[in-house]
């Protein structure tokens, strides 16, 4: 299959990749093109802005969590029917999983997709030196095709002339755009990065529109489209959720927490649950007084419950209902924010009380990939199952692991256990992309079917 595509990368974080990538997606969509947005790595927030710009889900391409062999198939699945795909990189172009070479880096993904790379360079504090920087990035790995530069935070016409002259003389990489310094398209941040689009609604839409206007005026869209069309066909077959799982009978209903407090999810997780025979129903713990009728299992993923602790606590009917259903054996899969929601309290405010733990905000950022093993049989995994996941939080739980921990792994300080397996509940800080472990969706669907059948008998 051949999907025109390009990768938007940078020498480091903070250079403006998200503004350029989101703006490029919006500008191309404004031309009437169907644009498929993608993000390298595990980040949930940038794909939310991409989705607003494109009008279709933003999807992650994470070689660590999903496996190198699935990157092209997942890309083709997400980009089906698109006229062009834009892939935003992560960190610096060659930065990946710590201590594992190029694994999960933007460079690796660009090679797996055989996609040209456009480098976004923060030019705010340099002129001729930009040529040396771009030359180094262009020559570091001959398999990475660095095909263009977009200059960001350019101060003036004179500054732009100096940058272009240096690049023409010293790098041989064409300049495909020049973006002036502006504060008008800034997206507000907090302790874990950008504020998710779902929390900003009209503001987020306006920010995306502003990014589209800025990038549409500042880059050569025709040249970028022409570059995207030079990407050769990919030999892989598109990833298919239905080929990963065996469906259960009865169409059990699985409730998935959403809304501003629980906005972190991968589209493929829901697609796998649907392929496994489940009916997936979203609900908002901030507002809904009960789970959807007939719920056979509950998924509470990542997000920012710490920002909404008061409102979550105030929804006492839902909290009590979840606690009662958990005691009755409702299968519950919770990760990160979901773990906090199931706690007895979060920053002193009552939560569901399914787990006898307290959670609080801290100053310490816990961040990184984890290679973990299931320590015993649980809802999503059999004992001994090995997974690759990701931690990203500034909260802490006391205790950090239960009598029956969810996972074990070796960290810098030695072996570590984490999370909780308690009856039909599996709760952990570890974020997982189920495309890398599709059996999780099938096990959850089967548990939901069994709980639903038991509820019918009990009723």
C-alpha cells in the first residue's frame, strides 16, 4: 500500500514539533485532504490535538510497547482512506528508549515507514550555526532521509535570510518553511505537559485553528505534499483488530471511563474490545451517577483525576456503585488515573474505596518505559506474561503494591513490585498499548461475558 507520508521531527524537545505538526495537519485538512495523524511514542496528549485538526483519531506508533514489526501495519490501519499522513516525532530525532539504542525513536519509526523527515529547528538563538546542526542530523544515520527543514521562532526577515543562506551553503537540505515568533498559538501546559484538548473544548479548537493558519501561511504546503508523495509503497498488510482476538458470544457491555478526567486512551484498545465481541460504552465519572445499564466490565484508563478530585469525590452515587459492583465481582481494569480513582482517597478527598490505599500529588515525576512480568493470574494477564508499558505521573500511592502485586520489574534500585490484583480488580500505574498484547482485550471481554451471565442467574 502507498500512503503519502512524512515525519515531523526536531533536534530536541521544545523546538515546536507539536505546533508545526498540528498546524500542518489542520492546514492540509483545510485544503479538503483527508489527513491521517500519528504520534511517535506513548504520549496521549498530542494525538488529541491532532484529532481535532484532522477530524479522525490521532494514533500512536510506539515500537517499544507494540513491537517494531507492528509499526507499519498499525500505520496502514490508521491511515486507511487518507490522502496523506503526518507523523509527529518524539523528543529529538534520534532519542528513544533509554539504553536501547534507536528503539522507539523517531528515526527508527521513520525508517520502518520509509518516510521522509522534515526537521523543525528552533532558530531563535542562532544564525549560521543552523547549517552545522542540520548537516549533523542529515549525516548521522544515512538510512534516515532528512529531506527538509522548517525554521521556527524566526525573528525577522533579516534573520530568515541569514538562516537560509547558511543552509543553502552548508547543508544541502532545503528550507520548506519559516515560522515567525508568536505567542498567539501557545497551548497552556501544566505538570505533565500540554493540557489535553478534551479539557479545553472551544479553546482547543481555536488553538488548532490558529496553528493551522500560522503553518499554512509559513510553510510551502505544495512542496511538503510533493515530498510526502515520494515515500515508496509499504509491503506490510494493515493491522486488523479482528485478526488478533477471538470474539465471545453475547456481546457483553464494557464501560470505559472518559471525559476530562480520564482522557488517555489508545484507539486500538477500544477496537480490540469491539473485535473481541464487546459493546464498548463510554461514560463520564464527573457527571454520570451510575455505570451504563448492564455493564459487565469496567475500564478506567489514564488522565488527570488529580485536577478533578473534588468533582469526582462529589459524585458519591457513582463512587458507591463502583465499590459495590467491585465487591460483587465486576471485572475492573484500571491504569494510572484509574488506580487513583479506585483508591480510598486522593489528596484527602474520598474516591471509590475499592482499594485500601491513599494517593497524593508529589513533586517527583515518574517517567519511563518498563518491561514487566505478571506475578500471578489476573484479569488481563496470566502469571508469567511479559509486557512492555510506560509510566508517566507525579502522584504516589501508599502502599505502592498490594499483597498480590500486578507487576514486577527490575528498576535502577533493583527489583520492584507495583500495582494491585484484588479479586476481579487489576489496578496499576503501568500504561499498556493493547496492540502489543491483544489477549488483554479478549480476556476482559470473556470476563465481562461471565459476569453478565452470572448477574442474569443471580437476578
